[in-house]
C-alpha cells in the first residue's frame, strides 16, 4: 500500500481484502460528451423526454445518462403570465387551477413537495402563512409560494428497472410520433406556444430486490402495496 503523506510503500497484515470501486465513463461516451459541450460531466444529461441536451436528435437511456429535471423557478414568470388570462397582474385560485394539471405533469417535483409537506392540493401553496385561503396573489407571492419546490428534484437510480421503463417509454413515443406531432398529448409550453408532443418520462418504482446467497433474498416492495420488506427463502417468503 502506498502512503501518500510519506510517499512510501508499506504492507499491512490482512486476512481478507475488499476492494470497492466505481465505474468510469466509456471512451466512446466521453468523446461524444466533449463534442456536445458536456465534457465537464461524468454522465450524459438529458431532458425529461430523454433527449440528450445539446444534441436533441439523440436519445439516451440507462446508466449512461441522467435526466436533468427542469426547475419550476426558471419558468415561474412564464407560468404566472400564462395563468393570468385577464392580464390583471394578479392570479386567482380559479386561474391557477386551469394550469395545475400541466404544472404537475411538467414539473414532477411539485407532487413530491406537496407530499413532503402533507398538502392535499397544489392550490394549498397559495394560502397565507396562517393557512387561510387567498382570493388572489401577485407575482411576488406566487414566486414565494413555489420557491422551495425545486428542492424535491430527484435523480433516478442507475438500475435496470429504470432503463426498462425508459425503453418502453421511448418505443411508445416513436410508435405514435406522427400522430402526436399533429395532436400533441404533452403539457403546454409555458415558454412559447402550443404543447409538447409527448408526456415527459415518469418513473414508477416497483421496489428493490437483493440476493442474500443460496436461495435467500430480500425485497423492498413498499410501492407495490406489499409490506415494507419481504425475506424470500426458497419458494416461500417471510414478512419482515
């Protein structure tokens, strides 16, 4: 073993050595990332439709890429303007409700934020500090109400479960490409006009599974409605 502080090599008596290391970017990916302006990243960045940023004619799925979720605060002024149909400079709850579905679809971190704060409806964000309903809000209060939503932006795990769902998602998009270009099914474009052709990719977690050796394994199936953990033993299972 080489000791950096002393710049010398020494040996340590041992019985078992466990070497844990990560994975690096493959040369072909690293070259591609340099060509599209992502040379400072360790993994490809895509948008919510799995299009590579800087080269949107290319799609990337699996553990070679990660979704760079768009921040709601980057579009907050455009969202306010789109909802404020009468250009009054204020937003009523009714006006806000008309764009809620598009907001929840375009920015999935909103749902996660509501869940973390135990809120039942996105319009609850517009209430005053005492929890009372407000008839209307201005742009500054609207920004304040949504200012912490992006803290719930999550990166997806580099697992086969994610890649398989991305695979199915892209296949579905490509199969209905012509139809969706004429009749878009995605959320509205808050910057610009019209709607996105497709719904953005949304991952659904079905739990985790880990082998323990032999015929034993452990599974975390919380999202499927099963108990928090299941210990599998041969052909049967025990609840933990």
